[in-house]
C-alpha cells in the first residue's frame, strides 16, 4: 500500500471528519504565489516540465520542493529573476508572499522558506527594423 503523505489540517471546531491536503496542492499554491512576485521571471522546472509546456500544459508546482518532517513544513523555492531587480528584495518578497498565501489558503504555518535564485534573465531586445530601409541600405546604395 502506498504511504499516505497527505497533510492533515487541524481544526478547533467540531467537524465531520479530517481534511487532508496532498503536498502537490501546497506546492502549486507556493508556485503560483512565488510567480506573482514582481521581479520573478519564472520558476525552475525539470526537462519534463519543459516538454509539457511545449504541448500546452503548464506545471504550476515547478521550482518548489516541500519537505514535511516531524510536523514541520519546510519549502525550497527555485526561481529565475528579471535583470535589474534587487535580488535580496525580491527573495524576501517571495518568502513573505509564499508564507502568507499558504497560511491564508490552508491555515498551515511554514517553518522555513528557502529561496534559491537560479539565474537572472536579461530583457529581450526586439530588433528594430526601419520600414523605409529594410535591407540596411544608405541612400539607395548597398553597404
């Protein structure tokens, strides 16, 4: 039988039963929250994630590793940032946004949020084309 690694939500109120959340659900919440931080270009994914995205499926939990040990939840977030942003400020914003969103959506406290910046992505330079000079000729003469 497969090991039950779901996270049980505690409740102070009487209930009809237990509420269990799969770790993958929390990873998706963390991935979306981190991606929404200004300055984050993308999250690190695996080769399988890249192939899935080519075929139109977006993996929202990529770049997130959740660890549940002794009732504590620790998370590692792997991200690429836009060039020109303050790395420490964006990393702190990721930590705060992830912590708040997990608490808001599940009631669970993360004991540790480690942010790993995997790279910085420069702005994409769009080549400019002069419609009056498509072939780079000056005064009708070729260069």
